């Protein structure tokens, strides 16, 4: 609602919904590796710190999506050339003293029980759980720091919660030219993922078409690709990383394919603009 002075007034239900989202979700933004494909832009900075559209950095994209989705507790995981990224986040994101929101850097660190650096996406999250587990939350939203898109994560969270899914994966329809570059999956009539293949060769594609909707099919986008955006229910993530797959290093290649047979894994189809900023 809007009052006579033009100020936005939240209803009790809206206020309650915003509060529940912010209190139940922690976002983890993966900083990526050395970013060699973006050289020389990454010669002195990590990939999420690469400038885009003037004063902005790549990391501002997932952070902005989180803030506009009412998710205000975020960790950024990084280990390469992190000084520029640290400075940008310190100078950019300041929450009210009455807010529980934050954007914190979690750099790879050597500890007595783990002397190594991050070995992959899953390993990075596993090593960071010692800090994340201090928070009160029900779900972890895992994002990439090198993608360009605009998404309402609150909608994805709502579907994840209402469906009783253990894991949700954001997916986007792609054509047969782009499909071999992604993890491709198939779903049943309720949008639960039934099978997954990482970067299939072109001769395998005919077996991996999906019902992506009439508009997408008109564009020849008949394959569902993983966007590398995941929602995990808290205990499921802990069980997968620490018990079921304590040595797994990557979500896309190891954790996700094995999870489909043991958990309810939901597809959240996104039809807007999205691209990975992998190279210049």
C-alpha cells in the first residue's frame, strides 16, 4: 500500500513474509577460481571483483538479486587476489544498525584439520561451514559470482519450501548449440529432476530434450541446463558434504548427480536473460 505522502507501507502479511525469508536463508556466493579466462582483467583481482557497467563489479549482480529478494545475509567465498574484492564490499554494503544483514568475505584459510585451499565449489562450501553454521537458518542459497541475470530468489525459495524439496536447482532452457557446455537434466510432470548429465556430447542430445514450454520450444531451446544456482535444506547439505560425500569437491559433477536418486530435487525454470561471464 502507498500512503498520501507516497511512502510504501507494508501489510502485516508482507512484513511477516519478508522477515521469514531474511531469517531462514543464508546466501553463499562462490568467488570462483583464478579466473584465467578473464585475463588480464584478473591479473590483480578475483573474478567477482572484475568491473562491469562502470562502477559495478560482477559480485554486485548476485548481491543485488539477494537484497531485492529480501535475503540480506550473504557470505562471499574467495581465495585468489581478494584484496580488491574485500575493499569493494567493505565500501559498498552497509546495513542499518537495526538490521541483521551483512555481506562478509570468507577467504580460503589453512587450519590445523585442513591445510589445503578450496578444491572446488563443494569443497569451498564444506570448508566454510565452520563459520556459516554459527548462523540460525533453514536453507542455504548457493550462487555463482560470475553470472549476469535478474531473478527473484524469494519465488524460488517459496516453491522449494511448499513442495517439500530437499534441493532446488535453477534451470534455463538452452538450444542444441549451447547444451554441450552445461549440465543438462530431465524432469517429471511435477518438475522433479529425474536424471542429470554433465556437458553431454551432441550425439547424446536427442535423449535429453524436455518440455520447456511453447515459447521456449519455438526458439529451439529444448534442453534444461543447470544455472549453478542451488537451494539446499540445511541438514541435507550438511549430510551430503560431511557424511555422504566427504571427499567430493564439485556440486555439478559429483554432489548433484548422486543426489537425484536419494533426495527430492526440484527444477526451478527461469526464462529471463542469463549468461555466464566466463571470458572477455
